[in-house]
């Protein structure tokens, strides 16, 4: 599961890193939409979109149900976790619609791609630590500070894998940055 999350996060971060080039992206979407506009395709797209949104909503409900069950009798943090993002989304939506606030897409996609890369690196560290704790992977302690919130643990395998992942991601970001500037 950690491997799937890591790959999905890294892929999404690369995808978002390439999206500041909005003119090419908009042209690509218009061309794809023009090619795909048939009644059958539109119904299939609507069905797939509905299923994707329904699946995400179902997963969210299951997640909060598990949190609610484990949080008993202290429900305030769970309610806060439900209400804070809801209020933030309502406020952001209102600002965009009423206040004519325009999101700087380049900055938005750049920041979210960096966030996704950081999450992937954290998940790798936490996944390796969990597998070592379960006895599945060997533990090779090193002299390094432990920062669990960042997925940093003083073990050689986790740090090496995180370093390799960071180097690969940096290499791909540099490569995509220079190849998109040339075109």
C-alpha cells in the first residue's frame, strides 16, 4: 500500500509540476475534448466521474466512521477535523466566486507538487519504519535524529531509500523544467 501511495504521489507531483504551462495544457484539453465529444463518450465519462466521486465520498465516510469509533468519548477533534476543511472550502469557494479571486495556477500547481513529493518521501520513511518494526525488514541503526512527523528515522535503509527518491524526483523536475523551456 505504501508503494502504491508513493508512486501515485510522485506521479501526481510530476503531473502538477508540468501544469504551469497553461496555454499548452488548455490547447491539449480543447483538442482532446473536441475529439471525444460523442453522446456515448459523454455518458461513459459522466458514469466514470460519478463512480470516482462516489468512491472518494464512500472512503471518506469509512475513514471518519473509523475515527469516530476510535475517538470515543472525545469527539471534539473529529468534529474539528470535519468542520475546519468544510469552512475553508466554503470560504475559498466564496472568495473565488464572489470576490473574483483568481488562483495563480502556476504557483498553485508548483506548491501542490512540492507538497506531494514531500508526502511521498515521508510515506517511504514511515513505511520502512513500520516494516522494520514488524520484523519484515532488517534494522541498521545510524547516528541520525529521529523526526517521526517528517518520516525520518535513524535507520540506514529508510534514509537511503528516501535519499534515492529525492534524487530521482529532483532529477525529473530539473529534466522537465529544461525540456519544457526549450519547446
